[in-house]
C-alpha cells in the first residue's frame, strides 16, 4: 500500500479505518479505527467539532515511533442509531418526474447557499464537472437515462462511458444532498436519503440509468449499476 512506500521514503503516514478487520490484516503503519458508517470517516455531517477531533486523533498517531499502530476512536457518534441508510430498492417513489434539468435549476439557490457557507467546498468533481456545469450534466443524464447515444464531450478518453456515468451520478447526488442540507440543515440523514429516492427526479433518473446498464446483460456493468442505485 502507498503508506509503506511513503514511509520507506522517510515520510510518516497516518490513516483512518472504517473496517477494523481489514486494517488488522493489512497492518498500515498507523491507523485510527472509527465506528462510523461508510461514507462518514470523520463522523456526523456538519459537526465540525467532532470532525476536527477525529482528525486530531489520527494526526496524534504520528507521535508513535514505530508501527503498526491501530487505535480505536473512543466516541461512537452514531450510537443507538440505525446506520443502514435507505436505498432505492427499499423506497417506493412518490413522484414519477424525470425533469432533472428543472429540478437542478430549482435547487441552484440552495446549492449556492451551501457553497457560500462552506467557502466553496463541495463533494462535486469526481467526474470532472463543476457546480456550474450541473444544468448541462442534468440534461446529459436525462438523455442517457432515456437510452439515447448521449456522450459527454469532455469525458476522459481512458474512462469508459458507463463508468463515467457512474461518477457523474455521484456528482449529481452530491449536488442534490448539499442543496438539501443547505435548505433543511436540521433534517436527519435517513430522512434526507428517503427524500432523494422517493421525491426527486434525480432519484428516478438514477434508477433509469441503473436499469439501462443492467439491461445490457454485461457483468462488467453490474458494479456501476449497483453503485448508482441499489
């Protein structure tokens, strides 16, 4: 793993682990195990005090002279909560709209508020798009979901279209969730996921893209389909 390469070059490393058993087997030089759900290595969203504490605990492991070191973070920020987030298969949509472009436009003021409140930080970008390109991306994903021959003009040449679409849906989800968190900061993350899969065009488009990929009958596309909508 890359940590060992960096350590061999004289650079101390630390890491955060979400799966203790894997870390015990891999034995990285230093790791902090956190009892948080996947996707939340620093703990609860919008809880900077907790997130900073987790980062400090991980950095404190750099004081260890030798490894492997595996330390458990002492606080379970999600104690007593159901950590299994609602997924597409478990939620019946309450609306059938596929007007993703219209939805993205309606959420734009809320996403702008998110960016303003977070110094421009966003999870959007895994596909290479920017928040300003979300209206264009929405129209592309609408077309792809409708089984057209749509393609993204600046898609990297080494990224197959189905895989790139998988990344693009991650960026779409980031946009929708960030806008929702700006609009309803006190909403729980379970309710937020139920909203996405039950009440948004984005959720419906993700389902349609998943169905298109699975209908191809290519096992190589199944992982991308699973990642888009379980």
